[in-house]
C-alpha cells in the first residue's frame, strides 16, 4: 500500500455541514470550494426547508450552514424556524446579501463572516454586521491572505474585532500534487449538498457525483471510503478533511 496523504483522525466533530446554495454573490479567484467553476445548473439547485429540517431534527447534531452563499437560500426564514430550538446553528457567509430573512426568523446564530475582495463599500457592508449584533447574534471574522487582504483585515481590526487571516487553502499540497491515478480516499465529515445528498467531500459535492445518502434517509456511517481518480485536483476545503488517501 502507498499512502499519499494522511491526517490523524481527531474526534469526529459530527457537525452537519449543509451547503444550502452553491450560488454566490462573489467570484473569488481563491475560492476553496471551487464555486466559480461550477455549472449554473448546479448553482440553482435547492430543496425545501421542510425537507432539510426533518432530516436535521432527526439527527439532532450541530449544524453549519454554508455554500456558495447560504444567504441566497430562498427559504431561510422558514428553515430557521423549523429547526429545533436546542440545535446550535452556525452560518458561514460573506454577508453580501441582505440578512432580513435571517432576522425575521427571530433566531440567534453564530456567524463566521468572510470579508472578501468582492465587497467594495466596506461601510455599507458593515451596516449588516451592526444589524446582526443589535439582534443578539455573535460574529467572528476572517480574511484570506490574497489581493488587498491587509486593508480588509485592518478595517475590521479598527472596528475592534479580532480577525483570523487564513492562507489560501488551494496552495496546500493535496490540491496541487500531480495526479497519482486512482486512489482510495477515506473521509469523516458530514458534507451535504444543496440537493440534500451527502457526498464524500466538497469536490464531489460541488460536482454532484458519488452520492452517499439523502438527508431524508436514515442516519449513515461516519466514515466514507471511496475509490477516486480525482486526487490532485481536490477542492481546497478538502485539504482539511480528516482522512487518508492511498493506493493498493
Ligand atoms: S464568497 Fe466564498 S463561496 Fe463565494 S466565491 Fe468567494 S470564497 Fe467562494
Ligand atoms: S476528490 Fe474527494 S474523494 Fe477524491 S481524493 Fe479528493 S477528497 Fe478524496
């Protein structure tokens, strides 16, 4: 057996990572989920809030809403009202779309907010942050160290926030190494696409291939093992997946 990549498995975080909408308001060159490369057809897919909520409430695990841009999901108010009140929800957003649908739900969320180069008017954008804080939401910020990242980080620091400055995940080894041919890949995350299907990884979720099980189905295994001929072109996000890649 030849091992190409291995990350020591930590305790499985069991977070439900729901990519509600793969559409986005930005087109970042460094996108670690490969969003700008996806087809328009894939970006327009979404499933009703009631279908998400039934599956999520049955599993009753912490939820992370992401995308693309999750605020573009058309039934956000309904979704937040339908998910059981005792399930913690975090949302990962660029905060460019209007947040009124979230505020209308009356539900407090934790936010991980990216300030990306696509934002041109920082003060207008920051108005949304103020609305969130006034409504009792908790916020934290990050910028990716690309383009004018220092300017964006300084803007937030001057507002009194700590800012995490992240490297471009696409520059990590797993994404850039020469394709070694078919491999076995094991992953442990719960990655659900906008169609409600669970996928082995963010790369395959974006493309809609190698579906595992649907949010409407019964619960599933933690670990997924798949044969894959795409290693070497994995999305940047998949560099962070706990697991192993090997060939026989
Ligand atoms: S805002 Fe986020 S999801 Fe959208 S293109 Fe940029 S990095 Fe990708
Ligand atoms: S594309 Fe997905 S399944 Fe294939 S090697 Fe990369 S992370 Fe593993």
